[in-house]
């Protein structure tokens, strides 16, 4: 029996190896069969190819919709990057969400770090603002409360301060001479004589007063019947 008409194990004609292209790869996934009449027949594979490469299969609507949703989700996550730098509230919410999901945090590691940095900057700004507020309050209290109170207390003692600020009065020249006269013997004798006369005048006044009082208390003499 001729070699071209040999059959395989299942009675089919033997397969002829596929022709090789000039590039060294198989030209196409098909086999050449030798029919009983000597005419070649070609069996093509079920997967169509183009240039030796498998053509992509059409995606199902569900898979296409899922990929669209994933792209939108990724786009939204990317939009969060500039927004978390301006909004510390959004940064705190996203940070909480990323801390709950380990896989999501690993996928968006940069966003996680941006949220942490935004929150730290916000806390430092709040601390600085509180310090500035305390300083401003202390300054206003000193200017509008403490200083007017001190001025009022000073003005309340203004009379004593004014008297203390007056220059000391010089002693009159006659004062030392008056003191010398009062300390002299002549002044002492004159004062003693004056006091003696004043005492005698007082004694005479007391004697006359007692005599008048005795006359007033003496009984009156009644006239006789003959008279």
C-alpha cells in the first residue's frame, strides 16, 4: 500500500505535518489530510488565528460592566489625592476607611500617607492658632483691664501723691526766736506772774459768788403787829 494512503489508528488518513513559514513558526494551525481519492483536504482548528496569534474573544456584558465600575472606582480614588490635602475632614474619613481594610490600604499606600500628613499639619495649625489666641487674649487683658485698673488705683491715691510731690516749706525766721523767748527766764517769770494774777482773780470771783448765795438763802424778817 502506498505511503500517502496510510491510515491512522481510527481509520482516518494520516496527518501531514503543517507547513513551516519562512520565519520558522507554523504558518497556520491546520493539518493536510490525504483523501481516498488522493485529493488533499484541510482541517482547521476551532480557534481562528491571525498571523499565528489567537484572536481575543469578545467580553461578556457583565465583565465589561465590572471593568467599567473598577475604572470609575480607581478614578475616584485618584481624585482623592489632591482633595485630602485641602480638607482635613475628608482626610480623616478616608484614613479611617483605609485602616479598616488592609488590602485597600496596601493598594492606596500613597493616599494613606497623604491623609496622615494632612491631619498632622491640621493639628499643628490648630496648636499654633491656640497659642496665638492665648497671646492675643493676654495682651488685650493687659491693655483694657489691668492697665486701666492700675491707673484708677493710682488716681485714687493721687492726693497723697500730690502732697508728697510738693516741695518742703522752709521754716520761718521768727520761729527760732520765738522758741528762744519762750525758753528764757524773763518769759518764765512773766508767765508765772500772769498765772498768779489769774488765780487771785478767780478766787475773788468765787468769794463774791458764795456771799450772794448766802444772802439769797437767809430768811426774811417779818414786820411786828404794833408797827
